[in-house]
């Protein structure tokens, strides 16, 4: 027992256990202070900045641009690149299910309970890319850089409601000179199939026998992880294809397009 | 503070001691407040509020450098939003005739009405930001790993609920901002595969139409209108808070059952 109230592990006869302190005052004092500071910040914020209130709701006047609440602007931003059923339903659904699956897919026991970059390079880079690259940055673009017609504007630029950006987007099959309805559909299926199957398959063939992490994962975890990973990377792929090659769709079918 | 006294000072009898010895005080608190080993434990176990916490906690787990306090602050913002929200319910009527006017009453007529509304709105926004920060911290420390896998899953449910709470509340002021943000946000539901009337495969379900699909179910009609306002109000003030509060307590319960805040030493022990 030390003067500050620390109960040391050795004193209790369990040498390996880390130290504990009494919750009172150790933890509660910190919580009290943090609460106090947070409440002061919140009060000052509430005194100085008013919650917005615009004109009464009017279904016959559509504002331009009509923006979703800021935390959904990442999804609205993806509407530029994907059809609504992908941007508004599939992607958020995959985000929720994919996040839930993380603890069951990550078999690496290292880096539990402390900060480390080296021992979890793949997990961390994937998560940070998704969190900042596909979630936070699109939100920032949606909040600060989108104006009328969902065109891009600098935050300090005046919104020109007549701004027209010409867009001549074409399907990937067209770019590659493939013509005919069914030829294009089959090309699209092959393209997406290859995207989902080939990279994981090649990695598996090269590494499955030797890489201890892949061995430990087993085939089921590997397939699910690869599927989720390729789904996530389809988003930047499509954004890249749209911005650089002006691709409209990868796949065109009678029922839906991707 | 020099440390723990093993025995209370009995020689100095002043007013505080007198109060602490009284029958009323003792019937409520059951222990003295001199800084003794025994009292530090009793403070946590003898009352209701603090017994929800462990008596002793990991030294590494109380460092702000480790948790960033983000989970606790998310909870604090939730509590503030709940309290201010209940007070707002005294002044707000969820019908188009009154909803917007009540915002104006809050601003111009009701004492501290605008402050109340601001506290509610900004704590809700802060909660969304902090829950994301909290998730980032939990990922960076690998705290979702064994044995905390399921608490991470509960956390993801809480993240979803936080966003839904915020979104349903966004409609209630019934101004242009609210109506059109919710219109944009719920338009996507039209495109849900099978059950949205503009979604893929909807043509295979003959009963799906603009007035009977995922979106009309959410809105209580084909447009954001009075039915939507009432629906979002009930979800925002009753359904979502009840579910969220329940899951928050499961979340907290599991933190204790999973062995407290994650830390390097315990992880090493579990690995061996
Ligand atoms: C309403 C939302 C939430 C509240 C009020 C909340 C609250 C808390 C609190 C107070 C802690 C204690 C440690 C700390 O403060 O960091 C904690 C830990 C934890 N939270 Fe949350 N949380 C929420 C959402 C989430 C989310 C979105 C996730 C993950 C997706 C999550 C996963 C976890 C995990 C795994 C722990 C254990 C961390 C450890 O042992 O180091 N929680 N939560």
C-alpha cells in the first residue's frame, strides 16, 4: 500500500498484474474535472452560437443545394459516383455490418490494449483509410465545397447558380470498344467478378502456405475479409474511374447498374 | 492530502463531525468522510450511484492519454441531450401548425428557451463527433480484441442509434433546413432493393408502389409531411432513447465483465 492509495500487484502476491487504484478518488476526480471542463465549453458554445432556424418548412420551395445533415453528407457525396441504392443503402449497410465483423475477422492477438503501428499495419491502415478517406473527407467536401447543382465551389467563392459543368460520362465497356447489350453486360460481370476474385485468390495462392496470419484466419475468415476489403476499395476505384476516365458504370444490367 | 489515515481523527470535534455523526446523515451515507482505506471502499459500495462502478480500477485505464475520455464524454453529451430534451418537450408540439411557431416561442418568449435549444442541439452534435472519436480510439488501441468483441458490436449499434437520434431530431424544428435535409436523407430509401419503389428488383414485388414501400413506411406518406413529423417525434423522444439507454447500460456492464478497460499487461497475460 503506497501513500497515494495505489494497490500494487506485488503486495497482493500476483506479480504480473498491473497496478490498480481506488476509483474514489483516482478515477472520479478525473471524471469530475473532465465533466466540468466539457460543461463549460458546451455552455459557452450554447451562449455564443444559436441553433439554426430558417424559413418555415415549405414543400413547394426546394433549396439549392438541399443538403442532408452533415454526418450523412459523406453518403450524399457518394451519390455523385454511385446510384442511390448503392450510396444510400448498400454502402451504409456494409459499413455497419463490416464494422461489426471486425473483431471476428482480426485474428492478430497483438496490439490489444496499447497504441502500436508496427504490429497491426494492415488493420490500422485499412481502418484509417476507410475512416478518414471514405468517411471524414467526403463529409468535409460535402459541408464546405458543394454548392448549387451539387457543383464544387471553394468555401470563399460566391455560389453561381448558373454554373454548368459539362459531363460526358460513358460506360467502361464503351471506353474499351465493346458494343452490344449482352456483350457489355457480360463484360461488366467479368470485370466485377475479377475485381472480387482475382486479387484475393492470387494472394491466397502465394501466401496461404507460408503466411502465419492467413493460416490462422482460415478460409472462411479470409474470404469474408477479402470480400469486405474489395467492396470498400471499389469506392475509391469508382471515384478514380469517374474523375480520371469519366466512367459512368462498370456494369450495366436490365435490373441495376454499378 | 498526505495519504490514507487508518483511523479517523476522533479528537477534533467540529461542526462537520457533528453533522456526520447525526442520525439523518448516517441514515443516508452510512460512512464518514475521513480519508481512510475503509471509507474509500464504502464510498463506492454503500450508495447506489457509485456502486455501479468498481472499487478499484486499472491505473493505466484512467489515463486520459489512453482513453481520451471520449466514451465518457459521449455519455455526458447523451445525458445533457436527454435532460434538455425532456424540458423541450414541455414547449414543443409535433404538428406542422405549431412546431415551427414553438421554435419562435422558445427563442423570443420562454426564459432561457434559446439557451435550452442550443444546449440540446450542440450536445447532440458533440455526441456524434465524440462517438466517432471514441470508436477511433477503441480501434487504435485494439480494444475490440478478445474478450471485448461483443462490446464492440454493441458499440456499432450505439453509433447507428446516435446517428438515427440526431437525424430524427433534425426534422422537428419544421423549417426549410429540416424538411429538405430529411427529404434528401430519406429519398435514398426509395432505392432500397426489393422494398423501395425505385430500387432494383422492386418490379418483382407487385405490391410495392410510391405509397407502399420502405420510404413511405418511414415517412408515413409519400412526402415529408405531418405524418412524418409525428413519426420522427415519437422515434426521437421515445423509441430511440429507450433502446439507446438500454444498450448504453449493457455497454457499461460489459466493460466491467470484460475485465475493465483494456491494457497491455492483461493482454499479455491472456495471450499466454
Ligand atoms: C452512445 C455511444 C457510446 C457510449 C456512451 C460509450 C461509452 C463508453 C465508455 C464510457 C467506455 C469506457 C472507456 C472510455 O471512455 O473510452 C467505453 C468503452 C468501450 N467502447 Fe464505447 N461508447 C459508445 C459507443 C461505442 C462505439 C461506437 C464503439 C465501437 C464501435 C464502442 C466500443 C467500446 C469498446 C470496445 C470499449 C472497451 C474499451 C476498452 O476496454 O479499452 N463504444 N464506451
